C-alpha cells in the first residue's frame, strides 16, 4: 500500500469531500486524524475508518484559529505516533453579488479559507522540520481558484489565494523535501452545493435544484463529481508517485475549466 504506516491529518473531515479523502487515505494504508467543528460527524467517520482496519483519531477545531490548528497537529503526533501528510480541506462557500458583500462576510470567508489553509501549511511544515523528515501538504482549491465565478466572487478570491499560497509554500519548503500541491474540484454533490444552490435560488428566483443542474450540464464528462473522484487525486498527491510534483493546483472537474 502506497502510504502504509503514514499518518495523515484531514480538516473538514466530518462530511463531503473531506470524509471521502479520509476514507481513501485509510484504504491506502494511513492512520488518519479527522478534524472538523462537528464532533458527532467526526465520530461517525472515525468509525468508518476503523472499520477499514486503520487507526483513526478525532479533534474538534475551528481551522480559522491558528492555535487550534497547531494543537490538532500536535495531538496527531501524540495519538497516532507520527505526522506525514496534511490535507487542508475545510472551507466554506458564499454566494453573494459583489455589490452586496459586507466586510463581515469577507472577513469570515478569508479567515476560514485563506488563513485556515495558511495555519495548516505553517503548522505542518514546522512539525515536519521538528521530526526531521519530508512531508506532503495538500490544499483544497477549486475551479474557482482558476476562474472567477459570478456570485461566487469572494469565494473565488479565497481559492486564488490558496493557489498563491500553494505555489509560495512549494518554493519555500522544496529544499526540505516537502511538497505542496492543491486539488481543484468542479461541481461535487456535497452539503456545500446544496447550500450554494439554495442561495442562488434565493437571489435569482431560480427553482431549487436548477443552478446545480445547470452547472452539471456544463460538465464535459456528463455527470457530477463525487468525493471519491476528488479523493483519487488526493491519494496520488499523498503518495510517493507524486514526489516530483510540487506547487501545482491540479484541476479535477470532469471538463469544465481547461488549463
Ligand atoms: N463541493 C464542491 O463542489 C467543491 C468544489 C471545489 C472545491 N471545494 C472545496 O472542497 C472543500 C470541501 O468542500 P465540501 O464540498 O466537502 O464542503 P462541505 O460543506 O460539504 O464540508 C465541509 C466540512 O468542513 C467543515 N468546516 C467548515 N468550516 C470549518 C472550520 N472553520 N473549521 C473546521 N471545519 C470546518 C464543515 O463542518 C464540514 O464538515 C472546501 O474547501 C471547498 O471549498 C468544494
């Protein structure tokens, strides 16, 4: 198995893409620390990881709080006996025309999507250095990190920022053998898209489900993306086959954005 005996931390692991990534990394052989704000959801995913015969631990944290992220990393090492991979997956979306966005909304999404990712990058790099070994840092970007999307302008700005952090961190940490990459999904049928669709419907008057359907119709491969689709790329980025890849924000969207 590609990452047997490795220890991975996944944020936003309580549901959706994070849950899919955690289960895939466990199947690949890793022990997994599951981090989220939702304690109950974490316990359910931990039980799924253990059912695969792998070790799981949970840590309730808000990733926008730097201290909590550092503590999650420290706890991973204490409880699972190592620290090799971090997946900075947790994030939120926000649907709002640019003309209506408030300072509070900008502050909230920047704190979670941008600062939360930065604290994860920092804390992981520091721990790899302390442990004197290489490591993998993997960040959640998006198609919205490559193109700005109408009504998702601030969300897009946060994901462009994640791409910038991914490139800068890759350059800063390359000499230590740490690779830093990002995955850029398209339209994944998770709780996040249920919320996005609902907000579009409130703002534009489109029937519920219509916006999601419209976006899915634009996918060349003809179906919505699943968390497993995303997890397959993260599995590659977490394993030794990607040792020569760094600073990339890789699109996995079924054919929406082409770079
Ligand atoms: N769903 C998509 O279509 C899509 C597409 C591209 C990128 N993404 C990105 O993938 C990541 C996961 O998305 P998802 O669709 O699984 O979302 P989701 O809303 O279904 O799940 C996100 C999880 O993150 C947790 N979370 C949110 N804020 C947190 C915080 N401050 N601290 C700790 N945990 C927090 C939530 O509790 C939840 O369990 C996000 O970064 C998102 O921007 C999603």
